[in-house]
């Protein structure tokens, strides 16, 4: 606030000291315009009132307000100050609306995704979620970690075709189907069959066909990680394969027979194939959506996740994701074309 007030003093003194044919007092409008950039309408109005008072002082000392020149300068400054205060009010109201929208978006994200705690059984978990749309906090990527009640944890990571707000309905439907089935289904293929049936039946109703017309489906990777075993099991429904980081090496866990994405009818459920993989104490499981591996550099080069993951030091899940996002941001120049979700899960001693 000292800056616009100091400007008023400087312009007023300069106006009084300048020759009679030089009129500097119209520059007083700079003060309320500058105040509007960082202050609210109330303080901007105060600065405007001080500027109008300074204009009146200059007019009185330089010939009086009765002269046409000073009168029109005074009227113009009053009108411009009112206009500046009005637009400052609109800016302030818009800022409050955006703040409320961000709070709602963050609440919706936490309600829908229910981010997992830092430790689930013998698993240390960290997560990262970035949206391609800077104005939203949630999109079509999804993940969940659920205790199965059978001495283990079940994990889901998925990606709705599409991004941003239109994909939220489908993401919510898939997460609901997973959370219900993860606790009730005895086997992993039973869980995925349950999810397939639910999604196939409800995806057209949940999808936002007005904003996002066309085919709707969800890629998904579902994993079962028993507490007492150093092996895990997974079923991939058209989702990118997970990585297992151990001792400076990276293993890509490719599915032997990938299932079609959820919501796509084209293969009998009986053909679901689960795949086992080693997941020992100290190993870190890296799950991600295609927004990571399809992120392009300014030259159009895809992000080489497997190559870059080998260079990451053996650190905890939180530090791993911090290094990953720094590297991904540097690769893309800070611009994401798709939503990004990443889960890092490290097995701790039992």
C-alpha cells in the first residue's frame, strides 16, 4: 500500500512544481490502478479517494477547480477510480469463486480416490496425481489400496478413456466396483470378473456422453499382495505393465494374456489369466498410467520410464516419486498432455 500512496505524493509534488502548461495530475490514476493489482476493492477505493483528493489539491493551488481543464481532470479521475474499484470487486469475487471451486475439487478428489495411508500392512505406499487441466484437481486416472481381510492387500490403478471432469463418473464407478469386490471376492480373477460385470452394465449410464461422445472403456491393473508371501499376483486389463525396482535394476512385469479393458465386450471372462511376480522385502512396485509413458518432450520423444527408473537411487516411495516427477517435468518442459497417476509400493519387513 505504501507504493501507490508514495506515487500520489510524488505526482502531486511534481504537478505543483511543474510549469502551468504541463499537467501531470492525470497520472494520479496510476495509483488506484496499481492498488487494484494486489489489494481488494476496499483498499483500492481508499487509494482512489486519496488520489481524487490530491487532484483537488493540485487544482486549487494551480488556479482552482472552476477552470474547465481542472474540472474535467477531476471528473475523469473520479470516473476512472470508480471503474477501477468496480473491476477490482469483480476480480475479488472471481478469486473467491475459484478458491471455493478448488476446495470442492480437492474434497471431491479425496472423497473419490480416498488416498491410501502411508503404510498398509507391510506395504509403504506413496502416490502422485497430476491433471492435464490446470483448473481441475481430478480426472480420469484412478487408484485404490484395500485390505482384503485375508492377510493381504489388493491394489487397483486404472485410466478412463478421456481426461478431466467428464471422466469422473466412470472413475467413481470403477473404484466402487473394486472396493466392494476386493473385500468380498476370494480370488483375484473373481474380483476382476465382478468388476467387468459391473462396469459393462453401468458404464454407459456413468459416462458423460455429451461432453465426451464415443466409446467408453477403462484400462485397469489389479494386484493381490499377500502379507506372508514375497510374491504378488496381477491381472492386466489393457493397462501398462508395472515395474519392480530392486537393487539398482528394473523388472517389467508383462502379462502373459492381457484381458481387454473394462467396458469392452469381446472376450469370455473365463479366459482371464493371472500372472505371478517376485515382490520381496525391499522391492518397490511402481504402478503408473499411460500419461507417464506417453508424455512427450518438446521434440516429440516419449518419456523412457524404464530407462530413467534404473537411474533412480534406492530410496523410499515418497522420494522416488519426487525424483520421478522432477525428471518427468524436465522431460516435458512442464506441460502434460494427459492426466498422470503413479503409485509406489515398497515391501517392508513383516
